[in-house]
């Protein structure tokens, strides 16, 4: 099962991907997480990506496409995967379609998590991320058991560098301009499923499982 998570920054792509991983036992590939890991490790890729990310802009396509296509070759992707945050532009989607076509395969589901910008802005103010393992929480909606501490690994919870309100607004603008056209791209391919992102964690997860099937 090959799945793409579409949706604006903060719509919950990473959160819902986690539920899919547990239920369907396929890995998530989040380009945002890969970049953040590279920034933490101080790699060349991380150095190149950081400026764009902190400014709320997209990292150039040429730094993203090969990285993902190579990752899909790994053994753990044999039974499928969830792409979270990729593709994000039409050229990225075309590169993915072409790479998969070469292998005689394609994406099965494109899930678009729909939310209004204002609801996203309100929600992003509460996002907290573990500095050690990357687990995501929400200060009010999905809180950790002990304030400021990750349930999973005991690491400290932080606010992501690009979650400042001004940067969130910039990211939403970039989303509408460059990423939202993917909705039509995948509708045309006949694999688009729209999911109301306002249903609450359980409601959205259930809707997604209904679409993906058992
Ligand atoms: P990336 O890390 O992908 O960020 P994003 O798309 O902006 O999405 P987010 O991770 O911010 O949000 P999300 O939808 O995963 O929401 P979450 O589950 O956390 O990318 C970061 C940057 O990297 C980009 O800006 C770009 O520069 C670069 N980049 C990455 N991929 C790229 C690519 N392909 N091309 C070019 N550049 C790329 O949820 C948000 C919050 O809401 C959390 O606090 C969560 O706990 C809470 N929440 C979620 N669901 C619910 C619910 N149902 N009820 C209540 N609260 C909820
Ligand atoms: Mg995410």
C-alpha cells in the first residue's frame, strides 16, 4: 500500500501517519523529518536546507527528489510506505510518478487532510516536538503525560523553529501557491481522497482507515 499524505502545514499529516504505521505496518518517509535530522547532525544537506526551512520556504526540488526516490529503494519499503510532506510541488509529483512508472507501479492513495488556515494557525501555537526522538504533541489537544517531557523517550519538548506565527503564515502561503495544485493532480489520477481534518484525532484516524480498508 503506497500512500501520500497531502494537506497544509499543521493539518496533521505526521500525526495521522503514525496511526497508519501502527495499523498497516508500513514506514513513513517524512522529508521534513529527514531535513531536521540532517540539520541536527550538521550534514551538508542540513546546511543547505536550514535557510529555506527557517524562512518558511520550500527546499529546492533537486535537493528533495533523488533523496526520496533513493529512500524508496530500501528494503522496508517493499510492502508500501507513507509519504509525508512529499511531493510538495508539481515537478516533485511528476518525478515521483516517473520513478514509480519505471518500476511498473504507482501510488494507491493520496489522502488530503483539509483544514482552514485559521484553525491551523491556532493549532500550531500549541505544537511541541521532542528534541530527542521527534515525537509530536499538542500542549492542549494531545498533551504528554508530564508537561514538557516526551512520553516515549523522556526527552525535552520544544517548539519547532518554523512554528513562529509569522513563519506559519508564510508556509501556508507557500502551500496554497505551490502544493495545493497537487490535489487536482491526484484527483485526475483517480486516487484522491478528501478527509475533513476537523473531526478530532480519533474521527480522522477512523475516516482514514475506512478509506484504506482492512
Ligand atoms: P514538514 O516537516 O513536512 O512540515 P509541514 O508540511 O509544514 O507540516 P507540519 O509537519 O508542520 O505539519 P503536519 O501536517 O505534519 O501536522 P502535525 O501532525 O505535526 O516540512 C518542514 C519544511 O521542510 C518545509 O517548510 C520545507 O521547507 C521543507 N520541506 C519538507 N518537505 C519538502 C519537500 N518535499 N519539498 C521542499 N521542501 C520540503 O500536527 C500539527 C499539530 O496539531 C500538532 O501539535 C498535533 O499534535 C496537533 N494535532 C494533529 N491532529 C490533531 C487533531 N485531530 N486534533 C487536535 N490536534 C491535532
Ligand atoms: Mg509533519
